[in-house]
C-alpha cells in the first residue's frame, strides 16, 4: 500500500515544478506526462504545472492527447462503444511519436505540432507548429498515456477509485469504464508513474510525493 500525503493542487504543482526545474538536463527538453481518465481532469493539473514552471523562467508547451485522436472512420470501425478499439485504436500514437516526441529528442528541431485532429468537426486542425526551445518542458496530458514506451522524463498519474470514476464519468461515456479497468490491470499506471495522485474527492487530493521524498 502506497502512503499518501494530503496536498492542494496548487502546492502539488509548485513542488513538482521545483523538482523538474532542479533536474540537470544539459539543455535537453523535459517530457512530462499527466495521465488519467477524462473524469480525473488532467488538464487542470497540466495547466497549474505549466504556470508554476513559467514562473521559474521555463518555456512550457502543453499538449492534450485528445488533439491526437484518429479520424472517426478509424475510431468507430468496430462500433462507437468498442472497448478494444478505445484502448488500442482511438489515439494516434504514431502521430504523437512523429509530431511531438521526435522533434524533442536531443538535437531535435523542437518544432512540435500541438494538435492534429478535431474530434468535433472530424477534420485536421491545421494548427501551426510551436517551437519549444532547448531546456523547455513538454506536458502531455490525457488518458491511457503509459504503456506505449513514450520517452517521458517524469510521469504523474491521477487515479480515481472505480466508484469515483463511475460517478464522475458522464453517462454517455460510461461504456469506457471497462477500458480503464483493463488499463489499470494490464498497465498498472499507479505503480508505473513517478507520482501517484488520488483524487476521489477533487477538492482534497493526496499524493505519494516526489521520487526520493516519499511520505514516511
């Protein structure tokens, strides 16, 4: 059983930003994941962390995994509520490797495509590339990010109990609940992440702390 420490979202972001800012990367860009189901609100923590890093003088680029959904014709090939497809076929991991992680490799251009596909219009977004300079930080947030061998330098997983996940997931999206149960069982994000955040009550998160500074 992992020991948890109560904390606010703001303090969590500040402490994580300090931890990342202290890392000696030799000018390489840091790649950070904030992983969690849509009901976990990964975008909120990603935004707070980005703000805290910018206050420390770091360049930051936040990218939502939702911007790399595959076209509807591919996502819904086996139906609109196919759990296997959601787990393995909804997100364009090849495009994330090509457009996000590739440019951030040591010596890379730093030219990142912030999104590729608009799920509402089901068309390419045609967003311009964003430049992340050496020493900058990428924050990728969204569901099912772990287990793809993405080269993250730091990972945070926001976990909800099955009951909390069911309560906070919109009724129309509850068919995805078995997918997150499988993700938990097969990938083990709570154990794989550098930091685990429990957020059954979104007003009172608790976390395992940072590597090397776990709660006693």
